């Protein structure tokens, strides 16, 4: 478990799974292997499985411990979820809660769960299966969702495509229990955390900024999937719903992180999953933290 500090807030990664994911040409429609050639030292072996020819993708939660609260950002894929179209996330039985316990966190000790967006691999552990029913995994937590994202997935979009069923089994039970808080647009959500709309990958995607004691961090969700996008911010993933806005949000994040020196806590980079963005003229560079 990698651990970082932003002021007096500790940030720890708790991994659900990490392994070979998508082939480069599938994940990035604009794939150019020459970019990998330029950055092999950064990507191999931690972020690219050369034998399989696939990127290595981590699926994890970030656990924040502030003076007052325990906070989870993004909740992976979850166990026992029916995802036949996505074999990596279908009917899992992984020891995520045991790993959370190793980090010193029990489900009833979590005060807030915050989702950058509501795709299958970011909100699965919002709920767990108990006696045949989906119930909130974290019984004492408030769950914070972007309003644009929530409104999108509770409609027809939540019943079709790769994300079908996610709203029903991983969001609706939280709403039914009265634990959901819907954040409309940009806004402070407590403990130095702010929601910043970063649409493009999904309709209501947000980046979450943490500011504490003169230091800052960004929880970037799926604005980027792999470090190569730092060097090629024009590259969208195959899953970006609005290509133009996705590029705008990616560049916004890179510029903000480079100017502020903030640590960027990514959702799928392997290695430490966190790092710094450095400006190189009109381009950017990445260093794992």
C-alpha cells in the first residue's frame, strides 16, 4: 500500500486488483507506438506487460485520513456484481475489505465515500451482497455523487452498454438508504476537498482537489488511464463519451497540477499510482511519487 501526505492528511492506496488490461491499440484509438518507444523507461515493467502486449491497470481506492474523518475516493468494481460484458469485473470474489482492514479501516468507520464518476470500476464497493440484497458497504458513510453523473446514469444510459446495471446495484441502494448527497457543479465538500467538474470521459465526471496546510493533491479519476497521456493529452481512451471535452479536462488537470505542484492521485496508473506533473515548455512530463 503506497502512502502519501498532503499536509496532515494521509492518503493511502488500497488495491482491489492490478494486472494486464487493454491492448494499447484498443485503449487509445490514436495509438502511436513511437510514443511508447520514447518513454519505455517509465512504462516498462510496471505499466506495460511486454509479454502480453497490454497495459497494466490498477483498480484501487484512495483512503484519506483527516483530523476528523475517514474518506474513500472511488470504490473499485466490487464482488458478486453481474458484468458479463466486462470479464475482468464479472462475479468477482476479491479480498478488498480485508485489504481495507490491513490499512486500519473497517466499513463502519468510513465517514464519506466520494465517486469521481459512476463507471463499473469506480463504485462497485459502494454496495455488497447480503442475504440476496445489495446494501451499502459503509453503513455510516455519506456517499457523494456529481449531480450530472447521477442524473445521467439513473436514466436510460444506466440500462444499456458496458455500464448496464451499475446504477441499479451500486448506486440506487445508497439512495434508498438515505445516504446519498448529490453535488451540483463545483463545490467544497468538506475537509479541504472540492469537486471540480471535468466532463468528457463521462458526462458528469469530477476531479477532486484536496488542499491542506499549503499543499494540494488531485484525485483524477479517469481523466487519464496511463502515464503516456501526460505526454499526449490529445489521446482519449476508447471509453471517453465526449472526445472534445475529455481533452479539455485532461489539459486543465495537467496545467493545474504543473502550476501548483500538486500530487496527482490517479485511478489506474500502476507503480505507485501517484505522481507529479512537470511542465516542459508547451509539453508535460510525469514523475511517479
